């Protein structure tokens, strides 16, 4: 069975003030081209469909157009919500649309009913698990009248996902595919991902042992974690300059008989690439240095001039109209240790900051149990603020 694995479309996203909607329209057409060439048996979309829980109208229209194109190809499509989506809003009308082969996971309530597909080797069971948090899983178990001991045992994200999978009652002898959206321990991250508040959002890949393929969303760089059957396909577009060196692609996963698996990546060509360039102002504006380059790419310019260039952004945009970011690397900026320290602090999670405060106050680091408890409290406070 051939599966096309997508995730993290982030429809409606803006990057450094630039709307990505035209780039997204282009890349969805590219994906449809790949689908037509590959002729898969199903398409899996692993969350973060939109960039916001309340997406812009143009983003909703774009998703409608993309899904309509997939439906016209008579392909089963499986779609789950990610941490950027509203599960309830995304699943509107899902009961009707599944009759047309569009399966949208509802907000998680403790029940995941697999959809069964057939191929030459028999059944393939597709399970859809939207993004979940420990506080969410505890509430679900509470609504199911489970023992308090079972509820209290869900502390970490691994606990939450393990509990959700336990409720699926997986048959390990069958061929099972899971679509989910979580941060798996060991994954290589990018700047454009949103890590969950509390800093304890890691999920151990061992919880997926009964699945023949796990189609992951959340991490923007294509990669597998621990084994090739647990895979992130990555975003179809670059959404931060930390991804400038990535090659974006569509993942094609193929299941044979039980235990037989292969995958490959089909590259995607963007409307505008994203890249970083550096040098002095005179070097970067010298025609012979830019005339054979893609000047309409999204660029991050680092100027190495010791003196700031007057109206540098406006002047550089006469050559690079999609200049997204400009900064300097010189003696003055390298000496600004205080600013760099402040920026590093802003990058830290609340749990990391609390851990530093604890160590300062008590002269020792928190134990793992204390970290888990603090992470749980921070998570619950965050949920109350949503």
C-alpha cells in the first residue's frame, strides 16, 4: 500500500510580516502533481493544517480548494488537527465528509476508531490521534469514570500518548498505521516550531511499537526517530531561516506484507526559496555578484560593514524585493553580550526558567520528579489561560 504523508501546511502563515498564501497555493499544486505521478492509495495529513485556531478566510478557502481537488481524484484522505489547529472547528462536517472518503479526526474523547483499507496483502488499519496533552488525557479518563490512580498516572506527554494508544486496543498482528502530531524525543527541531509550554512535551518513540508506520507531524524537518517507520515528513515550505538548508519534500511510504516497509522523499520546488546571504553592502549590491542568482527568494541579509548603512533595508530591497530580515555581524554586534543573553532568556521555556530559579534559591537542581510536577502545574495554568 502506497501512502502520501504530509503535515504542517500552516495555511495562512505569515513569516517576518510576509504572507505565505501565494507560496502555499503554489506548493499545494506541486503536491497534487506529485500525487498524480505517484498514484497513492491514500493521503495522510498529520496536523497543523492551519497556522491559527481561527484561520483567515483565505486560508480556509485554500484548504477547501485542496481537499476538493483530492476528492476529485477519488483518494481516501486522512486528516488530524495539530497544536496550531482547533480540533472542533477542523472536524466540522466530518461525519458527512467521510462518506466521500475524507476522514477528519474529531477532538479526542478517548475513542479512536480505525478506518480499514485493503490491498493485495489484506487489511491496513489507519488510526488518527490528534495532538493531545497530559491535562487533556486526564480529563478524558475522568469523563470515562476511570480510577483516580489511573488518572494521576498521566503526568508526561509519553504517559498521555501511551494511555491514548492503550484505549485503541491495537492488534499487533495486523498492519497498523498511526497518524499523530507530537514531539518525539530525539527529533531535530527548527526555529519555526512551537514547543509546548512547560518544556516536557517529549514523547518516547517506544509507545509506537505496535504500528507498522507512524505518520508524524509537528517537527518541520524531514526525519525519522529511532526507526524508519516513525517519521516526520516536515513542512512543504520553509517557515524560518533555520530551515534555509533543508530540502522540502513529500514522503512516500509503502507497506508490503507485515513487516515490509520502504519510504522515499519526492522533492518539492517552491515559488520562492528561503536563503541567507552575508557580506558587505558593496559586495551584496555589486551586480556581478547577484545577477545570476534568484533575487526574488526570501532572504536574510547579514551585513559585515562596521558602520551601519543608511536606509539599508529599503536600498537592499531594490535588488532583493523579498528581503525578510537584515542584521549586522561586526565588532559592535559581537560585543553586545547583554543583548544576546536577553535573547537567550526569551528562548527558554517556563520550566527551564523555573528550574534556574529553583537552583538559585536552593543551591541544587530539581529532581526528575520535581520537574515533572512543576511541568504539570505549568501546563495546567497554561490550559486555564487558553
